[in-house]
C-alpha cells in the first residue's frame, strides 16, 4: 500500500487483479438486494468503484481491510447516484418513512412496489447519512461499512482503529439518530 503513495503505476496494475474478485463479491452482495431487472451489474459497480479508488491523488490505505473500507464509501456513492438518476422523477417525497432496520428488510423483498419504496427510502437514508457525517464522521463511516460493505464489527475495528465496544456503541447511536432523522 505504501508504494501507492508514491504514485507507482506498476503497483496499481499488480493490485487491481488481487482486489477485483473481492470487490465484485461485495458489489454482488450489495446488488442482491435490488430488484431482478436492476440495470446496474456487479461488474459495472466493481469497475466504477475501482476507478474511484485508484483515481485518488493520495490514497491512504493502511491495509486490506482499510482499502475495502474506502470501497464501501465509493460503493455507497455509486449506488445512490445511480438510484437518484434512475428514480428521481418517481420519488415525489411521498410515503411513510422507515427505520434503518425496515429499510434493510425491504431490500430482501422482491415485490416491485416494495423495491420502488426501498429506493426512495435509500435516498432518504443517504441524505440522513450526509447530515450524520457532519455531526459524527465516525458513526457515518461505521454505517457505511456495515450497510454498504457488509463488514463485521471486528473488520470495522481494523479499518477505524477503534475498539469493538466503540463500534457497537457508535452503531447503536447511529441507528438511533438515523431512525429519528428518517421518521420525522
């Protein structure tokens, strides 16, 4: 990872094949929540994330888990931007606002009507996460790592260099804060 800081292109060329299959797996997991006719494929999502990860001027990845933590952020951005572009006209601001747990559960339902509501809720979640990031960046990052990358609490501790106890406390606090934001 330190060779990347020097901008060594050969290092990037060797690293991409090593992380590509894992990024595709994460992308497939993220997109498995989407409806069957979703037009963003895991390969497309993985490629977009790779482009964004390696397009940074000064990547500061310390290890593998830290790298995939960065991937979670870009996966969130790509997914939300795609949903906004495809469903902006359908949003309309109507509908019941749900908790984070309800949004996660909605992602598992294959009914097209539920999926449309899921997209709307996901956009509201992203808006709330943007507000949370201004108040507590660490809590926001924990939500990104859990929700968008599917990292475990132990993996999050490696990325953020904090204790499991802190991850659990911040996850609970972030969920409560997001619940209040999403349901008001």
